[in-house]
C-alpha cells in the first residue's frame, strides 16, 4: 500500500524476487518511496505447488539480513536445518561431515515459500508498490527514468517511470545489465560451464518417512558429474544432477532409454531405486545451463545500481548465490544509516565493499564444484582433511573451517574467508609433503608443525 | 549489381566495413548470393576528407587476403611502407628498430581509402548487393532470417530478409553479437582498459615535407601513457595518445589549459612543437575507450557466424585487428574450397582454426602495450634485446623475431608465433640471469648457450 508521506527519494527496483522484495522493505523503512517492477506474474497468485520446489540454503549471512527486517522467525518455520553433508561413494559407502558444531546448521527452504513471505511483507510496507507483468523496455542511465510495457485487457500498454535511483535486482539474466552494456566503459562477462543440470526427485516412503537421513545434504560425487539432494519440509528430496552438456558422457550423448539406464546403473546404483522415474525424467527434461557473471562497475552514473545475481550470478554449488545477495541488501541498509541517505557516498561504498567479496564467493563456488565432485573416500584428500580436522579440534581458534567462515559466521567477509582458506590449503600441501605423512600424521610433532605455521600465517589474517 | 543466376546459397552479411566487403567478394566468387547490410550511410558518398583519416597497418596476412581477391596492387598504391619503429625517449634520444630485413615493411593506409576500394569492388561483383542505412533489429538464430529498419522519405520502413546463412561482420560493437547473448550457452566478455585515447595531428612543414622520418612508425613510450604516430600519404602524421581515463594523470584529471600544457611539456617536450594545437585538441576531444572482446562460440546453430572485430575485437597496439580479420576471410575462402561448399563442415572448421589464433594475437596485443609503453633505452630490456638481435643475426633460422612471425610471415600462425615468442622470452630470462651478463654478453660462450637452448626448445616449434 502506498501512502504518499514525506518520503526522501523515489526508487525503482527491477525484479520482485527475494532480493528485490528484501531491498524494497529496507528502502521503504529508510523512508524512501519504492516501486518494484517484475516482468512475470505474481508468483503468489499461481499454484506454486504444481512444480517441484527449487530448494535454496540459508546461511548465517541470510539470517542476519532477515533479522534486520524482522522476518527471520517466520522464515525459519518453513526451513529445514541441515547439520551435515553425506557423501555417497560409488560402492554405497557413506562419509559424513558436519557443517559445524553440534547444533550449527544451514537451512533448506523452498524458493517459492521464501519469496512469498518477503513479497507479503513488502506489500504491507507503507511506501512499497509492487507491479507485476510489467516488462522493462528502456532505461535512461543518466536520469534513472525507466520504461515498461504491459498487457491490459489484451492490449499493449506502455508507461514511463521517473525515479531518483534504480536498483537492478532482476537476476542472472538481468535486462538492466544487458542495457547497461551499451553505456561507456562497462566491462561484462557471462561464462557458461560445460556442465548443465536437471532436477530429479526422491519422494517419501509410503508411510511419509524420508528415504534418506532428512537433516543433511546428500552428495554423490562422480568426478565428471555430480548428484546433490536437499530435503524438503515434507520428507521428500529435490535432487540436482550436474553433467556435461556435450561430450562422451553427457546430456547430448545420452539420448536413449538404454544408455540412460546404463548411466544410472553404472554410476548411481545406490540411489537409482530411490529416484522417481530417473530415466524417463532424464530423457524428458531440458538441461539448464550453468553460468557465471562478472560486471564492472555495478553502479552507473551513481543513478543505477546492480544487486544480487544481476551483479554477480555464480555457480550454485556452494549455495551462496542468495546468501551473498541478501548480504548485498544488508550492506545497503547499513550504508544508508552510516552515510545519512547520501547516495553519492552510499552507492560507491556499496560497490567497493561488495565487489571483492562476491568475487571471492564466486571463485570459492567454482573451486567447490571440483572439490565435491572429486571427493573420494580413499585418497589423500581425505587424509589431509583428517589432519586438518584433528588440528581444528585441538586449536579451533587457529583453524576455522571454510564452512564455518562462509556459512556459519556473520563477521568474516567472503574475501577474508577465501584468503584464510587458500593459506590453509598451502599449509596442508606442505604438511602432506612430509615423508611418510600417512604413518606419522597423528604424532605431536605434526600438530606442532601445523600450529607454528597457523600462528605465523593464519593468526594475522584472523585478527 | 545483382544477376540472379544459379547461385548456391543466399548469405546475409551484417556490416559493410572492410571485412564485410572482403567477405562479400569472396562469397560472391564462390557463387553465393550475398546481401550486405550496413546501418551507417555509404562512406563513399560522404566527404571522408573532412575528418582526419584513421590509419591502419597492413601486414603480410592482409596482403595474402587481398591477393586472393586481386586487390593488392590497387591497395598498395595508396599505402605507405614503414620499415622501422622509432622510439623517442623523454630526453629526445631516438632508438630505431627495423621490422625485418632491408626491404621488408608493414604498410600504413587510411581506413577510409581501403574501405572505399573494397566497397567499389564488392559492388562490381555479380552477386553482391550493398544496402546502406538499414539497421539490424532482429535475427532468428535458427533460420538465419533477419529484420532491418530504415528511413525512406522520412518514414520508418521495416523489412525481413531470408537467407541460408548470416555472417556478422558488424564490428567491435556488433549488434548480432549482442542479440546472440540471449542464445543458449553463449559465453561473452567485453573488458574495458583503464586507458582511453584521442587522436592528434602532426601536419607537414610549410614546404610539404614531413616533420618526422616518413617511412617509420614513431613511438613515445612514457610508461603509464603512450603516443604513437603513423604517417599519411601526404607527409602528415596521425597520432594517437593513450592515457588513463581516470586517476592522478588522466583524461579526467587533466581538464585545464595549464595542467594539459604542463603535461605535454613535462612528458612530450620533444614533440609538442610538432603537434597541431595539442592542448586545445586534448581539451576539446572526447576520449575513446579501449576494450577487448572474447566470444565462445563464434558459430550459432551452424547458421550464424561472427567474423572480424565482432568475434575478437582486440587492443590496437599491434595493429593486427584488421589483419587478423582479413585472415578470417582468407580462411573462409580456403575452407569453402576444401569442403566443397559444405557449410556443415566449413563453419565449425573456421571457428576451430581461428579461435586459438585470434586469442593468441589478442594476448600479444595486450602484452605489447606494456612492452612498448615501458620501452626504456637504458634498462635491461634493451640489453636482452641486443643479445637476442645478435643471436638472430648469426642464426636467423633459429630465432625469428616476433615482428617477422606476426607481420612479415604468412605461414606461421598467430598461435604458433606466440608460443615461439614465449619460449624465446623464457630463454632470454635464463640468459639474463647469468652472472655479469652485462660484461660477458658478447662472448661466444653466451652465443653457444643460446644456440643449445634454441636447438632444443625453439627448433621443434619452428618445424
């Protein structure tokens, strides 16, 4: 509902996904007048239950952002805590890895539900107006004036919208960003990965019980491809199969009932009986591409700013696309207070503060795909992990895990987390080069060696 | 002129620059029906003499392509041979470096003149139609059907064009490429450099004689910025000043008569008196951005192919943007013959053959900016160059210069040239690490050391 009170600035937001909605709430409470435009229909008006829900995971960064708008409790009611990753090896062996301490978790929630909660709240804000099915057609990057087209009673309409500022929260395929490519000195890249993905389902048992341990994420690492399952609230799991789009074993080469069946039997024999018609679904579904986006700058003429996936769409393997986007919003909220609504200061500071951090989490997400798909219960990596875990158990203050830094911490920036993680990897490489490390890794001498290196090389970063 | 004879395929070319024109001639002579669409007016109808001409340099790769369409002799009449680079140090010291042997040259020509010759020839081809002032608005990447808008008697017209294939020769800001960004799995990047550039002029003396030695390119390397002068046919020089767009010494910071004057006096005292109103021109002109483009793939649905700057716009410092684009055309001509007009084979082979090579010359162009702007007559680099030159003089077959490979050779691919050049750099780094190399570099021992490395590491690449 709009009340035209004494608002400060008039702000247009492109995109009414979770990021656009959260930003609208933040800006409205900072007493700006906010109009949110979305090309698609209102998702709440549709039966979102028809399709299987896409699950996303919320880390502490997301909770911190949800807290400042007071929605954390409501969201948590619909979220499932995940305490660990469970790796499923080809021969059915399970290897469990906690995300953190006993009660620490990341949380799985359906994207639809989260969006619904945020949109409902945005709509209740005094100075937010939501406009669905209005397609951005033009943007003047010097005046922040935008144009939208829409259908009304079957006829095409067109309107122009004045504003002081525009935020582009219109996602990985951002139209604002596409138009910005023609502004001067706008560097941009979109890079597609060899892998694509489809979604598969693991239903509950007949009695409604889950077929896999329900408070965990499940991973089937198979080097060149990967299956991940995240639990839904009802005990079912939404699975994502990542596989090359082209090549010897790929979505393009596996096109018959027989070859797809062989593919599952050979690589996923332990899970094939749990999946709902995997062969039929595989053959029926169009694989979705994976890509990442890099943009420089995010702020144009200090009038238009990119936020969320529009600014930094990344690979989904770490589950931090939305977490980093919510953190973008959180930072905007803080900067508005710090700079007393002075956008000349807020927008450059926002870009400066976020760019290195989202670069870092984007790079971590790239590396993580390799790490988890190559996870092997028999090889050195596991020993190196064991040694690190052992050290971390004795000296947790010197050896935070990457999960801890990325997902369970609110204070360590992504950039800092990556820096620390890279240094930890270097230290572990040196440790693994020690002669007969397989035999001597439990000795105190090794612990002392790691401690010395950690004190010298990690502690300065952790301060 | 069109004669609707028994043509093989109907091909649309977007862009009537030198690349579009050359490609049209090649395709027409392979008996295809070619329509070339250009959004701008016919450049031949305008007084191209009004503005200062932009000069481009033609290497052997360009001559090879011009020969197959029989235009080399005509073009050479309007081109000026450049036999050497002349580096001008801050204190006025000159350092001359030949491109090759005595009579080997690269050639400078005005872009307008070259385009004019190619367009005149294209127009005379049996199966080429040129269409100016027709703006591409849409392209169907599965059918190769394109749409164009145009003005006729002040009214906006619109037409659809069917074809079997589309070539996008529409340059660094390619509209086809922009539209292609929405096709699946199209990776794309445009990266802007910190530097921008403006053009300045050195007129002839009153008697018409040139103010600098006329058969050379002239370079004023100043680390963070750079001035380059290329001769025109009339004895004048077109100069390009490359300078950061923002920062301490930049186009953005130098905004007053006084600061610009100081800038020239401090950095270009030896050339300021030769330039035509450099301070006024500097303050008047809008700096042009520099950027490079990377695209993957260049061929979409085997229906639409990018060529020239549309596929691989690169930095201009090596002067190989157009040379590599003409080589693209040359390769198309060869592949048409080799594969008997089978486009299913031609287009993938074209992409495969050109991608690594244009990547290589693009990377060489990036490096070259650093190399020439940091060229210093007093430092190690010059000694290392001296040692390499001395070796090359005695064993030219083992040590081709980069200029020779890139600009004076037709047989060494860009990718191979870069590989050899990188290995040469590694060898020279090892040589420069020899103790007291400044004292002993002329000794036979050093020659033998280089020879041994060249035989082992360069000869296999040169075969």
